């Protein structure tokens, strides 16, 4: 009797386990995987704004919420639903993941096309390699400024940098720089030097490059000015499109604000591609920060990384 009950119980348990396994695999097969993911070369706040605008113009109701891992846009239209997660990849780039239903994939493709068209309208074509010495564009040109060409995954990136240590240490912005870029530095005289990335911070969007060259002087960062006033005149010099150094003039536009989690000054100043990494000065000649880039939606406004952020970044390296 005991053996009969035991065999019946074991058989029942095995049948129940088989049933659970079948249900699990059936459910998994019918579930929609969240594998729609693309990189977007836009700050997360700007990307969320244009995506929300696209969804609303196509008839979706959109609810925006901020989570610990990024911004979530929950869109619905009749029976169609589309959940979008935007997470920060760098201060000027983010990653978009969608969780669509059966109709979501088509909407996803339309959304990607809309984003790409927006990026093309708000970006410049990258210039060819520098083929001539950098001319003296201004008598006030800063000899500590250099033009940087970095090749990352076969793609050419143009930046401005400036000397922070006469022994050959150069500061620039970090966005788009990978962990092992091929770096060429061009001085104002047109001399080309190989550079090596020695420190990078995606949080502060700053990087340090070491090169085998001694400079006559360096920017006095620790004697800079950290407090700026609304409307205060500022100046800079950057490598527009990586081809020449020219002066830039602008004014501070309001108090510091958080952009994608980073505290920045907003300025009214014409910032071109290649100007990122340029040193910023007050009209009295005090160092005040670093050009981070321009607003994608306009050519007349940009962002500056504050002096305090620069000093903290430099001190981190000195303490190691």
C-alpha cells in the first residue's frame, strides 16, 4: 500500500513540474523582448524632449517620469503602448531602449528616423585632417591652446585643449573619447605631437592628455575665478572644426544649472564644433572654466564647465 501511494505521489509531482516548465517556456516565447536599443548623440534631457514631441505629434499620450537609471516616457494610443527608457551614456550622449507591444516595432523605426533627421539638422559635417600650420588669427592668441585630433573606433574627433602643466599635460573635454584613442596634438606653430590619454572622467566631462613636449607656460587654473555674474563678458579661443584658432566672445546667461546631472554655466556665445575644451576667461583675464559644447537646438548658446569642477578633477590626479 505504501509503495503504491509513494509511486502515485512521485508521478503527480513529476507531472506538475512538467506543467510548470511548459507554461514558463510558452510565456517566455510570447513575451516581447526589450532588445530595441540605440545610442543617441544628444544629452538625455534634449533627447527626451524631442522624443516626447514626436510621440505627441503622432497622437500618443505621454507621461514623463524620472527614475534612478534615467528618464522614462510611457506613451499610449488606443491599444498601442510604447515605453521608452533613456539612460545617460555621457554628458552629451544617451542610450534609448524601448519596450514595445506588437505594433511598437513600427513606431520604433519611425522614431529612430526622426531622431537621426534631427541630429543631421543640428550638427556639422566633420572636417578633413589638418593639412597646414595653424595661422596667428589674433594678437591676443593664447600660446597655451592646442588643437586635438583623436581617432576613436575609426572615427575622427576634433577638440580644443590647453596646457595645464608646462611639462606637457593638456586638459580637454572627455565626450566621445574612448579608453584608448589615437591622439594627435597640433600647436599654434603647426607642430604635430603624439598624445596619450592619462585620465578621463565622464562625470565631469574632462580628460588629461600627456605629450612629449615642454611648453613655455601653462594656464593658471588655481588662480581662476569661480563666481560669475549674469551678463558678465567672457572670452575664449577654440579650434573651430579643428582647422584654426580664433577668438570667441560671449556673456554669462543666468546662474549655474544642472544639465544631465552636471552643474554647468549657460552662456550666450557662438560655439562651433571643435571648440569643446577651450579655456574660458573673464574680461580681466582670469580663468573661469572650459567650453563643454553648444546647445543642439541653437548655434548661439553653449555650456561651460565651472572652475570648481576643473580644480576637483585636477586635484584627483595630483592626489594619486
